C-alpha cells in the first residue's frame, strides 16, 4: 500500500473535493484487503469520538493495514475529542490509518482538538476550501506562479 500516515483530517467547505479524497482513500484501502488489510466505516451514531477511540484500542485479527474512515467530524464537540479520542491518538497503533472527514459549513467545523490530535499523531491536516468569488483573482495568480 502507498505510504499512509497514521492520521488524516480532511476538512473544508468544498464537499465535492472531500468526497473525492474519501473515495480515493477507500479505493486504495479496499485494493489492499487481499493482503489482509481492513476498512472500517464510522458514520452516524457509530461516528463519535468515543466510538472511534474504543475501536482504535480494540485488537484486530487482521494482518495488514487497518484503515478507519470517519464521517461527520464537523458535529463533534471539543470536550468529547479531548476526553476520548486525543489520548488514544497520541499512541496510534502500528499499521493503522485514521481518516477523519469534516464537511464544514458556516456554523459547523471540526474542533481544534481534532486538528491538534491529528498533528500530534504524525498525521496530516488537509483543507479543502472552495474559492470565493472575491478571492478568485488572487487564486488565479497563485496557480499561475
């Protein structure tokens, strides 16, 4: 499998780009299932900081890379992340990748504790933001350079 980091946070208001990244990571992980890897999805009631933390600490019987995809991070509360998930992420299990997806809007965004936990786990935070009309000229100059 490609070199995957222990954790990812893909967040922003460009929901299409976030969906593309999620689909790409899932396809990559599912392609490796023949090598003993596994893909786990956490959505809705199952996608809480506590449930994800419990799953991270649970032993698995798989031999390959374990990829955990979590939706709905924009609905998480700072206190829940600090209490349940951040301590577990500071000691990520080997051969495990945790990918957190937050489809942000004006009033909802991924808590700062999630950003911090992903970085402390040696992961990567990716911002997928749409270009606002008033930012378009600057964006075009940046892309041209």
